[in-house]
């Protein structure tokens, strides 16, 4: 969804005769000037008379979410989309059935869940972008029913981790096991639902310690069942272990966990940022940048981050972006060798496809437009965006984030972080511990 946003602008920067591409509103929300209309001396006088020194530029989405969905899905055969959606629904249903069995202390059967994990492997191999598009459209987790939230998150985690494993060219059995661990790892939370829904920062030390055992308890519940291997049980236990040993429950480092765990850990973090059970989500491109920062600090596996950006791109499939000419588009497919320049489709009814890798156009920002003072007088979006991008974030150790030769230029990555800096600086969102 295109993000509604606003920026303050000093009134002394407004010039008679210039037009603005956004609504100009007073600090208390009153419309002063409609987008596209010229600034007049009368308006400037009114601002002075009313003592408004910093009116607000307001950008509202020009397109409805349904238009983004239509533009995104127009890229894929409807039958393929339908099959992936059916697999997602089947996965959610199978996880909910397992949770019901656990709650009622009934016999646990894993055959339907295994079938779902197998379907995800098939879908991921067939078309990664279509799979991710469905994930983007069906990624909502929060639900008044804890079982629904758990099932939604488990299905999302399984599908994304399966895609990442497939792109890593894992054997199908390995991708299957990673996907299966994703579907199962949170199952014990249904027996302690307050652990899942309660605010993490409100838990006392005892509750925190208990919560941090949920992956072990999930593995204990499943241990000994037919169709679940030791490696799947190990990955279930290790989903929340982090590369630098700061995770839980055992504080293992990346060298001590199963192959596949690092994928699950990063996928879980990405999904928790973009679709949390509680609290505000952040836009997918900001989540990727957030994970870049924490990978640079050693929190996540660099290889897993490469896989995530290869599969999703720096502007994840399904996310809204604004191009340099202020047109709005949706990312429909990542370019695996150029994660900063995905394929997009305009939200304009033409749904024109643009491969940004070979186009002069570029993404100016995720969600909303970039606005700089000089745009108010002469609209030069390319120059404006280039100015902004030329200032590198000085504190970000991106050289430690990606392996040499496996990512496009550092400068391009910095662009993405600059896009995100406004929200990263203000958000108090932490990677959810779930
Ligand atoms: Fe978890």
C-alpha cells in the first residue's frame, strides 16, 4: 500500500507562482492549497497573518490497494496465483488443525502439514516472484484468534524460507525440511498464548525466560512423531538463535546451528517487522534496510541476507514504490543480480511494466515521494533524488554486510538506507522475539 506521509516546509521557502505536487495544509490539518495549484501572494499573506511558519506538505495515496493488487497480479498467470493461494490456505488450515489437536490433547498427525511443506517447494521452484507476490498479498498475521495469527505467521515463514532455500539451490528435501520447521516451530505457543500476544517489553524476567523456551517446547511436543527428522527438530529449536550468539534459547552462534536455521531466523525477523502480531508494521523496504544494519552488526547471517535480498530485492515484491517522476508503481519481480533495480508495474491503468535495470527511471523512495525544497520552485525530481542519494550514511558498516562480489555497488545499497532513514530513525520497532 502506498504510504500516506507528510513533511513540514518553512513558509519562507514558498515562492509566488510556484506549484506544489502535494496538498499544503496548516499544522492543524486545514487545507491551504490543493496539489498542483500555484502559490499566490494572497496565500503567503494568509500564512503571515495566521502566524504559520511551517505549513505541511501532505501526500495521500493516489491509488487504492485494489489497484496495486491488480497491477501486481497482472504479471502472473491467474491459475498459478490461484494454486499458490490454495497452498497458502492449505498450510494455514493444517497448522490450525495441529494447534487444535495440541489444545485438546488429541493425537497429532503431521501428514497434512508435510503435504503443505511439499507444495511450497513445488511452488517456489515454479516461480519465485509469483510465490512472493502471493505472500505479499496474504501476509497479514494479526488476528483476534491466537490460533489464526500463529497459523498465518507459520505459513508465511515456511513459504519465505522455502523460497530462500530454493534460491540457494538446496536439494528439495532440504527445502522441504526448512519449510516444515517453519510451519511447526511456534506450535507450543498455543498452550501459552499469553506468551505470543503479550507485549515483549512488559514481561518480567520469569515470563521472559519461559517464553524463550518456546522453540524447545515445540520440539519436545513433536519429538518422536513419525515423519519428523532430527534435523527438523533441531531447526525448530534453533529458529531464534542469532549469528552472533545473542539469540535464544541457547545462545548458539551461526557455526553451531543447522544449515537452514539462519534462513529461518532472518525470514522470521523480516516477517515480524512487516507483519507483527501487535504494533505497527514497517514498509518492506525499510525492513530490509533494518536487517542490513543488524547484519552489519553481526546479528544475522550475511549469506541469509544475500538470499533474502536476492529473492525479495531491496524493494520487496508486492511493495509500493514511487519513481523519480512521482508516478507510483508496485514491484512485481526482483532482478536477482541487481536487487536495487527490480521490475515494476505502474499503478496507472496501463499497468506498464518497467525493468529498472535497463531503464532511465529509478525508484525515488518506497511508499511516498521525496520532497526537497528546490522541488517547490522547479520540479526536477531526478536532480533532487540524486542530491539526496549523494550523502552516504556514515555510520553504517555495509562493507561487512555483504560478501564481496556478490552484491551490486555499495553506493546503491546506501541509497536504500537513505530512503529508509526517516522511518528507521523514528521507529521504536524491534525485531520481535517470537
Ligand atoms: Fe518463535
